[in-house]
């Protein structure tokens, strides 16, 4: 909202970068099932390939359990110090503003109960790249770009493509958003019951 822009610092102000620089955002607790390690390895590769032209990654969420490998990379990998940023305490208004200012939402998780950030991103007109799991498809429908959560090459190629200002894949998503509707509670229960019947 306009009010949020006036009250909260923008994503670009906070990172001290120009508005034309691509910034990707991941909103999730930092824990193994959320697959942060995939993104951190990709960003390490991107820094090697592109140096100062590497896009930015913003991780929004608190640190969870059993994530020593992830935290080691966040805290000790020099290649990512100026390209990957972590924020653990953001209010809803601030988070929504930053999501709207990002190039795309990334959601590479192995498992989700419900992909709420995907619904928020699409509602704001923000492209989504997410793992190909049932919870994400239920929320995102035909809009997001779905990639296997272990397909590192596929994720890296998508991030490079979405970093371009004239990306055709971004335009495809924007058009698909015009047909998207937030799943209703009834539709959610129906999907759960159908899944239960298969078990």
C-alpha cells in the first residue's frame, strides 16, 4: 500500500542498491525441509559466474532446528556476504512491501502444509518459482514456474532468466495471474479428502 511505502524502508533502500537490480525473496523458517541449501549453493555459483552482476537474495524468516550446514554457509561463506541477506523479524506490512518489490518469490521447499507466501505473491502480481509439490500446485494453480526441488541446474537457469528485465517467462506468469483465483476453503477440504481417499 502507499501507506506502507511511506512508513517502511524499501527493499532497495535497506540493501543500498539501485531499483533496477534483481532481488529474489524467500519467506520461510530456515530449516532443512525448506531447502535453503539449494538456493545458497546456487548463489555461490552465481557469484562465481557473474561477480558484481549477481542478483540479490533476501531470506525472511527465523532460524529453526537442525540447520548447521545452512547457517555455516550464511555466516561463513565470503562469496555470499554482499549478495545474500537474512532478516528474521519483519512485520507483515514490511514483508508485503518487500515481496512486491522483489523480482520473484522463491519457494524450493520439500514439504509445505500450505503455500501462503505463494498466494500473497500472486495477489501482489509477483512471479513465483517454486518446488513441484502438491501444496504449491494447490495454491498456485497454473501461475508459478514449478521445478523439482533437487534440480539445481533448473533452479539456477530460472533465476538467471527471471533476473532479466525483459524475461518472457515473467510475462507468461503475469498473463496467467489474470486467470488465477485464491483457492476457497471448500476447494481445500475437497482436495484433502481426495488425498485421504487415495491413502
